[in-house]
C-alpha cells in the first residue's frame, strides 16, 4: 500500500508517510532459491539434509513421530490449551460451514444436453508453519483445518527446527491436537522444494499452503505449476479506516499489533477526523516504548507506517479499494454500510470492537490472506482453496446428433479435420446401433 501512488485519485492529507513495501524478490533471493530447488531436484533428500545442515544447523531426525506431537499437546498449560481449543472450534466451524455451501449441480441446457460440476479435494497438501522470529502456531490452525474440512486425504506439515533442534512446542502441540500425523522438521525453501518435488520419504504433494519468509514465498512462486499454491504472502499489512467515534487507544494498539510482525510490515490509518488521528498517534508513541517487541515494531512503524486524513468516508473507502489491503478494519459507526462500498480486501473487520488480531487467532476467520494489493484478484485461504471444480457433460444420442451439424462447421473453420470427423460420426443413421 503506497500513499503517494494513490493520493492523486483521492483526497488524503498525510500527517505521517511511510515507504512503499517492495514485493519483488531480490535477485539474491531468486538466485539462492533457484539453486536450492535445482539441488533438491537433482539430489533428492540428500540435498534437503545438506541444506538443513547448512542453513539451519540441523542434521535430523527430520521426520517427527506423531507421539511427540501428542506429548506436546499434553504438555501445554491448561490456559493455552483451552485458548487453542476454542480457536480450533471457531475456525473449524467457519470452514465447515463453507464446505456446506460447496455443492455440485447439474442442469439441462437444452433437450438432451446436461452439464454439471462437482467438487473434489486435492489428494495431498503440505502446510508450511513459520518458526522464525515468531513461531506461528496459529498458522497451523489456519492451514490444517481448511484442508481437513475439504477432505484432503494426506496432510503433511513442515516447520523449521529451532535452536534446540526441535519444532516449536506449541506448533507441535497444535499439530497433535489436530491429528496431523505426517510432520517434518524442515524449513525454508528446501522444505517447499521437497514437498513440491518429492524427496526420499517425502512424497510429492499436490498443493502447498502457508506463509513464510521471502525464501519460502519465492520457492512457492518458482514451483507454482509443478504444485498448486494458496498464494504469495509478502510482508503483512493493515489499513484502518476510522471516524471520530473510534477509540484512539484501540486504534494505536491495532497499528502496533501489525507493526510488530516484521520490520517490513505496514500499518496505515486513514481517519475522517484529524483530532482523532493525532490522538491515536500520540497514544501509539506512549505505548511503543513499553513493548517487548519494540525493536521490530519501531522499525516497522517508523519506516512504513502511515496516517492520513480523508476529506470524507467515501474518500477513505476509495483509498482502501485502490490499496486492496490484506486486513481492512472499518472502525466506523455503520461498518456494514461501509463494507458494501469496499471492493478489495483480504479480510474485513467491522466496527470498533473487531480488531484484526481476533482474526489472527481465535474468532474463526482465516489469517492466511493476500498481500500487496493481490486482493484485487485473489482471496485468502478457505476450504475451497483445497477443492477442485470438476465439470461433466452428458449428451443423449439425439442431442449429439443435433449439435453435430453446427459443431462440425466450427471445427472446419478452425482447420481441425479430426475434430470435424469425431463430431460428424455422431450424426447417426436411424438404423445405426451404438
């Protein structure tokens, strides 16, 4: 989201500007990932092990027994387990209801011509769960549950080992609670390559979902076509639209919650009331020094954070439509009316109480969302991400004969002789037996 690029089309007065966050992989990342993919393609699991030793200082074992995940689940504190179980219930309920809407249909287009479709899950999927600066156990919930609700037969989880040589305990416990039995302690681009290409005991998957760093994102991009992917996730971003009735304290905390993700994260406030905006920024300045994540949040907010005053709510919404943010918070008095005017966002959060952080964890919506304006043409992870739409056609003998006369004309116009002959063969004689 870049305020300068869009300011010419909407009336925004900026009181804080931030740099545009680049989504283009650097040549160094592209080259490094290309070498890793080539290495795994040529060397299989031996190459995966070599990259793990080189990049993660980890020499295995790489396959994690499900019993370890079960043990990690049992070892959770009661408070943490209760919170995770509530998140699982809400996320599963929401994605289960999505599945109920996805039912096949068939129609008769004209007499004897029936066409339809049905949904079928991919046979296998890998979910990638980051374990770097902040091990994202919530991403295990968000990626595994839609696959389960879609009916994916095989789900393989990949997460990098920490300094102790183990997957983060909370991530492992979540996988145990979700019943994921194939777990690999492998991270980075070599994990994506192993899942996409197959390597040793890691069988090739059909689809890969989950966020990751620049190397993971580049590996997914480079291997798309060999394998399906959920999308390309870049630095996280939030756009908050607020009116004078919003709470500056809430707003400041929501901006910082976004900023602490990563130094490249971007938090933007567009307010329709200047005193409110300045109060929110003052509150943010007061809170920031006390954060345990201050170093990251301060870099992100200082470099990338932005705040502007819109001349009207419609101008603020038009800016949002141009930016197509990953997260869109509508902290306004009538958020549902505002939502009707919003055309592009990964996920929207309505009203003064609906902070984006609830969507990150526990409310039920998915936090795996398009960034960098990709919401203009793509959507976040959902149950349908793991389903394929399969169409079918059923012609009666009479319908085939009826279509054939004009169908062969089209084939002849394209110069496809065998097509014309295949169509013409369906112009049956009355005494011909099929």
